[in-house]
C-alpha cells in the first residue's frame, strides 16, 4: 500500500509524523507531491505551545483548515510541490505543474485546482514557498499606508517583519528603524534597508530612538509603527513610539496571550490610532479595486524582486519536525526561516 507522511500537532510541545494511506484523487481533484513546506514561525509556535483560542476555526479562509482548533491537528499553510495525478474531469495540462497551495505539512495531498497557484516561470521552489509571508507583508503596507517622508518603526524582525522591512525600504521614507532582540535578525534588517536596527534591551536604544524620533525633531515620534513581535507587551512600546496622530498597525496575532495597555497617558490626547491588520481578508477600503488574486500577484512580483530565500536559515526533513520546532521554541535567536524538505518521502 502506498503511503504518505503527515505532521500532527498532538498536544502542546509535542509533534509527530504519521504514515497514512496515499489518497486517490476523486473527480475534480489532483494529487500533489510536496517538495518543500515552510514553517510560519509566529503562528505555528502558538499551536506548538498551546496558545491558540480553543473552539474557533483553524483558519476560516483556507479550505483545508476550516475545522475547529483541537488536538491532534494538522497545520501549516505554505506548500510547494508537483501535480502527479489527476482525478476525472481535471484538465490534463495540470499534470506535472509546479504549484503552491495553502496546505499543511505532509508529503502528498489532495486538493482541487481552485486551491492551487501555478508557480511563475523561473521562480525557485524555496522562494515560492514563502508566498504567504510576502502576502502578509504586502497586506501590512496596504493597511499601514506609508507616505513619502514618513518616520516608520517596526517592532519585530521575524520573517514577516524582515519582508515588511524590505518592502518599506523601497519607499522614500525619512527614516526606517527596526527593533529586535536577536543579532541575526538585526543584521538582516540592516542588509534589507533599515536605517537602523536596534536591540530593545540595549542601554543606548532610547538615545538612538531619540535621534530618529525624539522631541528635538520638527515632528517628534514615529508617523507609523508596526507591532510584529507576537509579544503583547510590545504593544505599549509601539504606542509610546508613535507621535501625534501616529498610526500603530498591529500585525501580531497574540492567540491567548493578553495585552495590558496603558492608555491613560498621551494616547487619547495625541489621537494615536490602533490599526488591525489580518491577511485572510482584504480590508474594506481596498475591495473596490483589490481582491485576493490581485494582492497575490503583487506578492509574487515582490518575491521575484527581493528573492527572500536567502532568509532561510535551516532545512529539515519532515521526519526531523520535532527537532525543528524545538529549535524555534528554545533557541529562537538562531533561526529566521525554517523549511521542511521532502526529497526522501515516498
């Protein structure tokens, strides 16, 4: 009997790879053999640590992830592979196509062609698998609406934070300052175009922030602050960095973690705006001319321009999944992006 391998989150801090019968595509379906999948370091660690709200859908906009959150569960939403078998009624041109799908970590999967995205010509597989993270960064720029000459700060330089930095570095900003605890990420942030990449715990960080956003400037404070750390305690710092009428875009998903905010100071008097951003749905202001397909096309273009596969720090086989998640949980400072490879999966 032919088999596939699938990753399951069994309970907090425990994952396992199981063997399952290889499914046969039914009418309108295809079978995809996976080449690479990418771990979402922020979201997947919430599942790994058991910090996701129970009862809600895993993801209400991805067909394969619409079951309610409960263990054991399959998760992941960045898969690239090749169509190797067609069900009845599927156009023969799909056979052999390299495709992207918002799908969990497994060696083979069944889906419909409506859920597949053909890879642009000559785009490396390890670039294409980062599509969801680039799409999220594109969404952050759309929702934050940076303007020429603005002073912008980003808290958090994980993979999505770094891609947001890369996109903002293309803008004619007055300054782009990032903050992250880990030297590896700060180094990449500078290489991607940040004017400064600071350690929030360093003794001179406040002095450096004063240089870029301080009260001696004509327009003190940041015009736009992105909170992308995944740590709700950082939201207060993001608000403190915003200037009069400043915008704080909250791109982090905190799961069950609670944010305790001090809004009794200058928050109201300075008309600081808190902006939510979530990639699953296009914000209402954009729906007249933007849909999901248009935003995805922009993300494909940005992937080709910035080639973010250089941010991949680790490759693991799916059989090494427990090791990969342990690394992210216990030695986060060593990793930016981890992908699973499937060369040995039959």
